[in-house]
């Protein structure tokens, strides 16, 4: 603190080479502590759970995890639109419960056809689930269902002989997929009622965690919807009483969550996560033979049906169903039509006179079963078939039924069927215009490097297509795969074992498959977001089936725009289906455009809508129609286009009512934007979209540079040593690996940085944690940024960006061995960090939940939720652990203190010396002021250890940090080495001074030598 000498000075500048390694090690240690602070933040919770392929943290999923982590038990209906990742959300929720509550026994109840798909998704997370089957359920019961994950077909375990065994197990978590199949239907359908009774008993324990998953949670019937909500909340009272707006509003974001693709794009991610998706109906010309086949077919079917009604006059059963099935098979492909017609003709030839009458009752019963199983809403309803064995394609069931029904045909019918058979054969052999149109389409997209999935309802048609396309497009034959119930055909497969769905996915991922031809049943549950073009080979009579097929590829992870095609022939039935079913029903609530194109005409429907997929009613209140594929076909056969238009208009009216109901029950998109935006930005730190990906990548680049790696960027990739970064998951795992090599420590770390960021002087870092029931449920890194005019709290993505800049190698000045400020100041900052997070986090996480339980009880809609926690916002404990400080200094700040008056300099020096001497005494050392006789200020000795410190004291009035050493001071510092300490006491003028102590500053701080030129005034 002596009077400055004239001559050469050493100015603080940047780290010298010898000290750089130790400085970087300390910086990496601080960064490790900073990353660990996010351990219980939902964004990083997703990233730290390994999956193959990895799961990326999308904001709509982190929001859900955030809300659910604050409640016990977790009981919700997740009603996100198809493709938003409900399966992943459920798995991550259970992972959260495993960490928080140590849950050990998980039961998944799914449609039989989704069992393998669920097991495949679980394997991504290295979860090896057991399948509950009729062959092992007794043994598992005897073993007490050992801890682990179990997947069961709900239609298997709902049976009385299995149900008691399932109920006997101590399940921690129940997950029900396709939960819209579990409810109370107006028709009282037995299979659905049995499912409901099973889940109701499992959910009756209010402490058990329950997750219901459905893309269409409300199917048009209030009682059915409320019955599902009662599975989530067993405390609810009444049924009709709950069908009111007050109740529905309370369920939103408390026990029911619903987000759409448009929500994800516009609100959650603010980027096009879900690419454009178009449905294209392409109309092409038909041959004379195809027109004749269509006209003869429908005139014959219409005549038979009208005759049936005239004589029988009752609800359609066997014969009408036969006609509907013939119409569907004929619409699929001439090959499928040939198969069905041929079997009918052969069987009819063997019919013994009089035998048909004895078959009638049995055929009527079988007809009802087929209508329920195969002519419902769409391919998801194939799962409604009772759980009796392996999945069966509809082909064999339909052909077998057609054979049996042939006994009901009259002699003159056979002549027409024979003509239809010959026409179909000619079309298949010589002129299948639909096939020609599809091949043209495939050539166009395959040459553009697209990956295509062709869906058909029938195995016969799938095999026909596979053979024909291989003939017409031989250059793509080695890239074609076929999926039917007979198995999977993969190109180049040489292994003895038959290929599985997993093998197909791997082939698709590696680019070994470009074209998949599949039946609906065989590929149920197969997500194919690596493909981007869907071709519906036959014009399906169920628009919902079109949406569900699109949902296979138009989902999270899809990186290209999606197009779904259906080829329509310029024949009467195809045109009527297009004009009535597709333009009115599929396009309802969506944008539709019509255009003339070279091959005929196209209708384009934009599939992205605000409401998401609004389910066509399947079980509505009395007097409201529900959509039935069977009813649509029969109506068209009987009454033609006019009848179909009347039927579809009634469905459109029902859809309009359903939309109003969805708005009423809180499942529409209304009012979601403002509330969600505030939660994501202000509460969860804006960890979303491209911005956070860029922030995390910048953090990686800083860390990689600190590790001495050469960092390069090219084509959206980052290369650093052996690291190749593409996704946020890659970035996070690479950061973890780089930081894992740094020594672990719970001691705070202090770094001096020359970065100039928003006027910051200091950045004090804390890990803020919220605890529930003694366990941490949320944590994040919080910065208290100190500026000249006060302190502010910095969180989220903004804080990550500041750290990345401040701790970059070219901004490092020094590591500080000791850092001291008044305990009350540090405690004030710790309190500010802790309470800021508590106030920002707890109430937004729980507002809807606490409001739901408390208001329901006051309104009399429920009994008291005795086993649900929390009851209020005050049941959580918060704390903050100090992990370090970044102190900022920049050359531009030096000028103000160089102009400080001499008398003020003396005051600053005196205050600094007093603070330093007091600090030494508190540390147990004996200090001596030697400033008047030595080129340093304090000689301090530790009587316990014998340690000696030669201390140079520098005082700073403000929070500016840059200092100078005189030539003599620098020489002494160099001579004393590790025994020499530089104490910088700054912020003296604020009344809250800090002490920053650097050991061996010559080697641990960077210095720049400067010359000082001085002028003297001499009067002439």
C-alpha cells in the first residue's frame, strides 16, 4: 500500500502459460458443480436418462414432469394428440417415481396388439419387462409378482380367472394405454365394461400411482368421460352432477393434460418440431374394364340388399355384411376381390339344397362379431378382438365368412359373381390403374430419397403389391420390406431366426429399407418416423384410419415434411367416397385445396389443426350418431351418394357438438398460450427450442476448449477431439464425460474473468433445491449477479449463456484461493437464491392441483382427498448451497479509480489494511503491518502450522477489480513464490467489502508489463 514508484508497472491482464492448467482445472470443477445443480430440473432429468435411440427433452414433456414431480401419488389422464410421445412421458414419469418414491412394481395394461411395441420402447431405456400370459400368470402369482415391470393384454387379465391374480399383487404404478377403451359406454358393451371394472378395482387404492394414456380421451359421451376421470380420482362423487363447466375447468392441468402438435410448434418449442403434413387425394383415370367392374359390382350389391330388406325387414346381419365385405375387398385390389369371389363360387358349388337355412342363425352371430371386430372405427379396433391367440389378419376371417354365406346366394347371383371374377382377373393381369398410379408415385418419391410406407387392410393385397412393385421397380427390390401376419420379409436377411420388428427398425435406421408394404394389423403400434411418405393403397371407408396411419410417421423425431396419399380411380364409388367422406369428414376443421394436375386432379388437406385429431364420435348420447365403417358402406350400397351424404352430415353435426364439448371440458387449445408461455419462460428458465440447444452447445464448446480440444463446426455438427455433436443429448453426454474427469469437491470455487457481460461485477452461484417428504424433487443453478446499482437473480438459459462466456479460456484471469465477504452478505444472497426458486417454482407447479382438490371438496363434487399430497403450498422445504463466485474485471473499468483524489486513496488503503489484518486474525494467524519498511504490506504467521504469508494488499473503492503492481512489488512477489499472497479488498465504498486472496500471483495470474511516461511543468 506504499506510495507508488515511478517507472515500470505490471498490470493484471490474463493468465500466463504456467498457470493456465491449474486455472482450467478449477474452472472445470466449478462447471461440474454448476451442471450437478440441475440434477432435479426436468429438462436435465430427461437428458440424464439413457435411451437407445436417445430421448430429447421437448418442452411439453418437461412441463408435464415438472407438474407431476410435486404431487403424491401421481394420478393423471395424459390426453396428448397422437405422435407427441405419451409412451415416453409415461416411462419418464415412472423413472421419476423410482428415484423419488422407490417404486418397484409397475403394471402396463395395453391392447394385445401393442404388447410388443411397449416392450420395445421399454428396452430403449434398458427396462426388460415381463409379459403376463395365460401360460405364466399362475406361476407369477405364486412368486408374488417379483419386483419389476410387467406388460399385459388388458383383454387377457380382465377375465375372472385372471383378474383376481392381478388384483392380488402390490402394484406401485398402473399404466393403461388406449384408455378411451376403458369406460362406461351407452351400449354397455361387455368387453369395455370388463376392462373398466378391472381398472376401477386397481385404481380404488387412492395411494397408488395411475397413468391413463389416450389421444382421444373424450369420445362424445359425458358419462363415459367422467367414468375415466373417476379412475384417476376415486374421491369424486356423483356422475351427472360432475357434467358441468366448473368441474371440467378444474380438471385441466390438474388431473388431465392435453397438448396438440400445433401447441408444440407454436407455444412449447417455438419452432417446427412437427413438420408440414398433407393428405393428398389423387384421382386418376380408370380403364373401361375397371368402370364396368365397379358399376356391375354396386348394382348387384344394391339389388341384393334391397331385396333382403323387402323380404326380411330387420336389422342387417349375415347377408348385408357379406355385401359390405365384398365391396371392401373389391375396393382394395382386384387380387383381393378374386380371392373372395373364388372361394364363394367354389363353396356355393358344393352347397346341398336346404343346408343354407340351418346356417343362418350361426352366420348372423358371426356377422355381429365381425362388424364389432373389423368394421369399427379403424385399425386400432382390431385390438378389440378377444384375446384368444395370435393376431389374425381380416383376410381369412372374411373369406371364411364369405364361403359360408355363399349358401345364402341364389343361382342367378352366381353368374354375376363369375363375371365379376373374370373382370377382376383381367384387371389384375392387364390393367390395374390404381397399381399403376401407386408405382408412379413410388418412383417419384424413392428417387427423391424419401422413405415410403404403403398401407393396406388386407394380406392378399399386400402380397400382390409386393410382387408387382418388385417387377415394375427392380432397382428398389433390394430395399423393399413386407409386413403381414405371416411374418416380416427383409431385404438381404440371412439369419436363421425370422426377422423381428426391431430388426426392421434397425434396417430402416441404417438406410437398408426405403419402401415398406404392410397390413394394418401386422404393423399395429409400429412407429415409423424415419419414413415420411404414407400411401393408403385402397380408399378406406374410415377417415380415422387415414389419421392413424399418418400418426405412425408424423410424430416426434420426424425430420421431413410428411405426405399421405390415397389413389382414387375415376369411377363412381371412389369419387363418391372422396367427395363425401374425405372432403366433408376428413377435412372437417382443416384447410382444403383442390387443383387440376397432369394426371387428373388432386385434393390436398392440411392435417395440422388447432384442436389436433378430434375423434369422430363412437359412443354418443342417445339420438346422436356414431361413425361406423359398416354403416357407411351399407348406407352407400342401399341409398347411393345421397344416402351417404345424409349419413356423413349427421356425423359432421356430431363432430361440431363434440368440439363444443371439448372446449367445455377443457380439452381444446383455448387460453393455453399465455399461461404456458409464462411457465416455460419465467418458471422453468426458457429451456426449450433451438435457443436452449444453442446454449448447451456453447457450454460444450467452452468446456472442450478448456480441455484443450480443437473445436470445429460443420453442417450443424460440432467436432472436438473424438466427440461428434449433433443432438442436445450428444452435447449433454459429452459435457458429462468431459467433466467426469474433473475432481469432485464441495468447496466453493472462485474465478476471476475478464468478460464484460451486462455490467456484471460478481456472479455468486448456488444450487437451489426444493424438498418434499425429505427428498429432493427439484433443483437448479441460480446466480446472484452483482452490479454497480444492486443485485439481481439470474436463472435458466440466460445463466448458462453467461457462464459459457465468462469461463471461456480467453476470458480467464485467475483462480482465487480464498474469497471472503461478510457472512451476512453471503447469507442474504443464499436466502435470495433459495426463496426466489421456491416462490417461482412451487406455486406454478401446484396451482391447478391444489385448486382442484380444495375447490372440489368445497363444491361437494368429491370427498376429502385424504391420501393425496400436498394439501397446500407450504409443505415443501427449500435450501441453497453456495458453489462459487465469478468475479469480473475489464481494462475499461480502470480509469475511474485512477482519477481518485489522493486523500480518498489514503482512506481506501487504510480501510483495506484494516480489513486484511482482521481477516488474518480470524483465520488464526498473527499479522504484522510491515508496509513502511518492506515492499509488501503484511507479514502473517500461523503459530499452529508454521505457515508464513507475505501479503500485498490492494484496496478498491468500487466493485472494479483491476490492479497494478510496481516493479519492486512484482520482483518481491516473484522472489517469494508460493509464500507471497495478493489480497484485493474491493467494494470498500459500498460498505460491504470483499477480500479476494491469490496465492503466488506471479504464476497464478496474468500480468502485462506497461511503461508509464510522465511530464513535468516548468515555467519559462
